[in-house]
C-alpha cells in the first residue's frame, strides 16, 4: 500500500476554491474534525465576507460551498 502521509495535522486540510465576489482562486484551511459547519470568512484577495459551508465524511470533504453573504 502506497500511502503518502502528509506532515502536519491530519484533521485539517487546505481547500482551494473560487471567491464568489472576485473570482480569484483562494485557499482556506478546513477543520475536518468537525463533521459539518457553516461560518463566515473574509476573502484574502478582496476582503468580502464569504459564507463557507462544508461537510466531512470519512476524513474527506463531501460537501463544500462558498456563497455570497446576504
Ligand atoms: Zn474575493
């Protein structure tokens, strides 16, 4: 079995997606120890508030959405 362990915390991962405001590709570190959560984080490029929603299944991201905050 060729398993490549990544260094650092297994319970978090960096996820890349496109900002719904400026369209730039940005990344955020997600906490995979939380099965499902919604929170607001500012875009690192345009500083607008993005509503992040995600769900985790078997240590993998099963759902991810980045929405414009109403
Ligand atoms: Zn942005």
